[in-house]
C-alpha cells in the first residue's frame, strides 16, 4: 500500500470470520485491528466499483435495455454516509443507464463511467483533485483486476467476499457479504462506527 499507516498491510477477511495482522496467528474476528480502525476513521470519500460490488455482477438485457438489481441496504448505507458528511462515488469500467439512474436516486456525489481499457487510477486522482482529498482518505471497494490500481493506493482497500484472488490480496479487508448482497452496507457501517457516527443514526430511527 502506498498510503496510510506504515506498519505493513493488515488484511481482515470477514468473509471467513477471521483476520490476520501481519504474520500474527489467525484469530476469530469480531474485532477490527487498531490499525484498520485508524484507517477507517480517516475516510472522507467512499468509492465503489459497480458491477460485482453494488450488484452481483448479473446484467439482464432485453428489448427495452438492460436491468440490474441493486441492494436496498447498500443504498440506505450510502444515504447515511452522505448525511454524515462524507462523499460517495462510483467508478465503473462499464457505462450503463441503469447505473446512472440508481446513482441519481441515491444522489451519489460522483459517477465515473469509462471504457474497461482505461485504468481507474487517473479517474480517482481527478476526483481527489476536485475534492482536495488524499488517497489515505479514500476507501475503495472492488472485486476484480480492473480495481487493482485504486485498491493498492487507497487508505482503506476493500474486496467483496466473492472478489477475485488478486483483489483480495490487495485489500486491507474482505467483507463477509458478497457483491450485491450488502457488502457496501457492511463497509459503510464500519466507517461510521469508527468515526463514532453510527449510534446517532440508530438513536434517530429508534425515537
């Protein structure tokens, strides 16, 4: 990793309910390591791939166009993230009208859609210039090799449970949930809890 805490990559694999810190013995994982919690507390921008992260990667194509299934809990998580003052963006290697519609519904701050031959690093760096943020303030969620550039640079690199091995190897954290099955909500909750903002939302909806 190029940015963040300089203690070597701490990989948390929530998909198997265990985590490993450096070369330490594997432990059961209900806790997040202090170094990862530190990284999560610094996040100001959450960026996600779309197909395979916000969806399960399936695309239905018919006479009237294409259709995708987005997870409602992911959507609420992104709404809460923005209410907490953080920004959210999607960086996709596949332009899609369905993606654009969902982004508008959720009022996503940034939507980047480009050809899959283009790397995502330049796109993210353009967003960083606009927001005056740094890589260490970014959490990037991906699932495939097209996401490796941002994953290797982000302060918090996340791979979904069904990501390819290369993406998991580049990540600080692997979610329990698969793409399109609540993985983004999972990381949103971790970010808001690390920043002590989650309990406020729980209280709000309890009253």
